[in-house]
């Protein structure tokens, strides 16, 4: 009984990781990653030319960069967590 929630959590993490991998490998995932990268690059370029006194504009552009850059990281974390869950499951079974 004590191991069941952990087992369920491992299975859930593995399934989510696999779904994230499929998403990244699919056309929509590739398209969204490309869009996020383009958005981040455009915002970085604008940061180079924005008026240094435009605090709100700078913060807005920084948020765009942060969100776009973290989108791919979040998916990578889901995949990594899924792989780790599979490895833990395999270790528990042996």
C-alpha cells in the first residue's frame, strides 16, 4: 500500500514525459518551438534599441524572452522527469 502512490506518480511522470516527447517531435511542437525562438530573438533585438528610460517596455520585452525561452525548457523537464521515472521504476523492479 505504501508503494502504490509512488508507483502511480512514476507512471504519471513517464506518461507525461512521453506525451511531451511526442509533442516536440510532432509538427505542432516543432512549429511552436520555432515560433517561441523567433519571438525571443525579436524581443532580444528590440532590447538592444529600446530607450533605456522605457522601463515598462524593457520589462515587457524581458517577459517575452523569459516565457519564450522557458517554453522549450519546460518540455525538456517533462521529458527528463519521465525518463527518470522509468529508470526508478526499472530499479525498483530489479
